C-alpha cells in the first residue's frame, strides 16, 4: 500500500500483497472529500462461505458473497441482493484449425443443443441463461435495454432449453455438407468448479442430443494454462468469459473483429468488421447504435461464438449500509453511509 498513489475518495492501508485483511481510509487529498461519509472500510478474506456468513450474522461483516446452497436458504432474507457482473460466458469454436467447427450449420447445431437453464442450474448461484453476447442491464438506449434491439432470429440460436429437433436438423445438414457421418472434438475450460461443471454438462448434452454423430471429450486446466492454449489456438471448443471494461456493447463486440487477439476461434466476417469500424467513427449516435446492433445480429446469426450465460453474483449487504454500488465487479463507496 505505501508505494501506491491514490486519487479516489479512499486510499488503501495495510496491504502487503498477500495478507488476508487490510483497510481503505478516507483520502484527505480527494477533491470532494467533504461529501465522503465513511472514514474506514475494513476488508477481510474468508476461505469458506459458511465462515463469512457466520461473521455476517455476528455483525462482524457487513457484506458476504453467497454460494449456491446459501442462495436457496437466504434469498428471502433482508439484505439479499443480486449483483450483475456485466459478464458473459460463451463457447468459442476453433474455425481456423477444425474444419467441422468451421461449418456454420455445425456451430448452430451445437448452440441449439445447449440447455442453458439446466447449465445455470447445475452451476448454482444466480447466473442467467444468455441469448446475446452483450449482457443485459449493461447499457440503456433511449430508456431501453440494448439487448432488446437484437433480432429474435439471432436470439433463436441460443434457446433457454434444448431445441433438439432444430439442433439435429442443423447437425445433419452440416455433416452432409462436410461429407461425413460423425466427428469428434474436445471442450476446454478452467479447472474451477464452474469450469468442470460446464464442460461435463456440455459433453452430456451434446452426446445425448446427437448420439453417435459426435464424440466429445473434455479438458480442464489451470487458468493460466487454459488461457495460453486459447491464445495459441490450441483447442477445438473453449469456454471463455468476458467482463465489460466499461458499460457499452463495444467492449464485447470489438473482441470478434478479424484481427482482435481475443478472437481465439478466428471467426471472420467482413460486414461485421465494417460495422464495428463505422460505429467508432460516425458522428450520429443513432447510427452508432444501429451499427452495433447489426453487427451483433451478424455474429449471433452465424454463431461466431455461442453465448451460454450472464454471470450474476448473489450476496448479503447489511440493510443499514446505504448507497453502496457494484458496477461490473467494481465497488464504489464514495456515497456510502451507515444509517
């Protein structure tokens, strides 16, 4: 902490880089310090959700995140909140190295097969099935959620529950175009609990939907290893996630332009690239939103990636703590006070 500079309402103290507790104290040099009501925020790391909840119950913590079992028990308790992380998890397909996944109809089949409600249920927590890349509640356009602009046809490839008939139809069509009767692929993800549950769920879903037309294996690796393989294009399908850097669809849509390094699957579409480029240069706000909407429609209609779920956390925040905000995983305590 002592080597850091701070220009916000608080400065950090007592952080060594590895300790399990530290503080944020009011910054005496902050330009608007007279409107900052808190003097101190104490942080502590708890290794288990049950320990954190017990500390919350004994008034030693004012906030605690909740795991899946706690959510079921506590969702009606005062102080229960859901915190949209502005994040979407999705499948990327290696179109550069896997000829089967380069086929649009195969990708559509795989996306249509996913039971997103079942997946979020198996993951526990408060995640929401996704049918767009840009998460909901991220941006309002003329008072309306941006995702409502996305066409129904584009969203139709990302059903909440498995659309088996359509999935099999597209799979048969893709296999016929490729001149094969079956193919195999591997799903890569992190070795976290959520990563393992996701790959196992997808493997089971694809095999039950398509039978002997597909042979699916899974691989779960530590995050750094998984990330290096994703970046190197050493995968068939990889489960990726992205959190908004700022509250705008371009934070997501920019990822899948042809030359973006985050476009690990190497999906390419010249019309998409042009719309994204145009959205950055137009002087018209309405045209910008139209460009972004059209681009996301193209991405989703072609299943350039396959959105799975929006990441939402659940927590308890003591009701006496007022005006504390979390935007896309980042806390803002400037206006917070204790009633």
